[in-house]
C-alpha cells in the first residue's frame, strides 16, 4: 500500500513532468474506479493542462487548468505509470490519459480498489474520508505538543492509533512499524501506559523516519514510477527472522487480521 513517504516521492516525480502538460485524450477501460459519470470526467479533463500535484495523507491531488481536481485514493494496489504509449498496457489498467508531450499517465489497480474523484475548488470535503482526516504527518501544525494532545484522545494499542487516519494522516502498516522501531516502543503497548518521554520519542521518530525514507524513495524512482513500493531500505517491516541491525537478535513477525506487524522484542520492550 502506498503510504506518505511513497506518495510524497510520487508527487515529486510527477511535479517534474506534468505541470503545464495538456491532456489530449482520456480513456476509462475500467470506469467504475472514477467516481463521476464517464462523460463528465472525460469532458472535464480533455483539453485541460495539469497544474501542481499535491498530497494530503494518503490522497494525491491533481490540479487541472479547468479548476477541477482529480483526487486519488489509491487504496491497497493502485499505482501510476508515466509511460510511452507503445508500452503494452498491464492488466487492470483503469484510466489512461494521453498527454500532449507524447507520454501517457496510466492508473493501474490490480484488485481494483482505488477511487478517483473529480471535484471543484471547494469540493474536497465531499470526498469520502477526506474531511475526517487528522493533521497530515508532515504538517507544520503537527508540533510535538499538538501530537501529544491528539494522542491523548485515543486509547488502545499504539500501532493501531498510528494507523488511524483520524489521529494523523498518511501513516500505514509499513511505516508504523518503522516509526515504532525507531522509537523503541513495542507495537502492542497501550497508549495509556506510555510515559511523556516515550510520547516525545514517538513524535521525533515519526518525523525522522519520514525525513529518512522520502529521499531514499526519490532516488529509487527518479527515472520511472515502479508498480511496487520501494522498501528495500526499511529496517524492520517484513524482515521477520532476519537479524536486527541494532542488537543482532531475530526480528519477530506477527500476522493478525491480514496485517503483518514486524518488531524487535529486544529493542522494543
């Protein structure tokens, strides 16, 4: 699943290529991905040029010259390709935008679960889940004090709270593991027993992990958007059975509810 670092790097990649480029033709091979009538979507995007591509939480927002925005929630398996038209389309290619620069922007979703919304300048609050999101994990408003105050509103296991987009937006399963590892906090600890010092460590880990991950992903996607997330550099997620790079003991991995949690029992007590 694309998470904040993946989407932050993806918006960087697309912002180097799309702004000012006009959409000449729109095709919807799997139209139900777009949550607007097909004719309305095609009419809104064809002939319009891209503006800036931004991100909030796990949403990508494509500004169009027409004043509309394409708001994309890629869910588990949605991916973009910026690619030459001659390249064979992959199965489950849902949307194809033919561009004036000779390239295509394709949205591929192998399951397909993602959703693309078309809204006006004031329509973001009508996008499902958008208005309910908490502060973005990279928002300047998310100070350590704001983080601690928001955290106090939530009970339960700390990993589940990090995954709650109403708490803060953008963190998913992979980077919640990385953040908790960096903070030295066990994923199944209850929020109510975290000390003030541990909450402070968790906030600093949140910031440092994102700042560490984004440039590494940018380096790996600088020439092409991959169909899988760049995760070869992560320290703990999906590394069950491997040696912890800090203490050398084996990393544990627990699967529950179709979610894999990876952690070091020695470093995260």
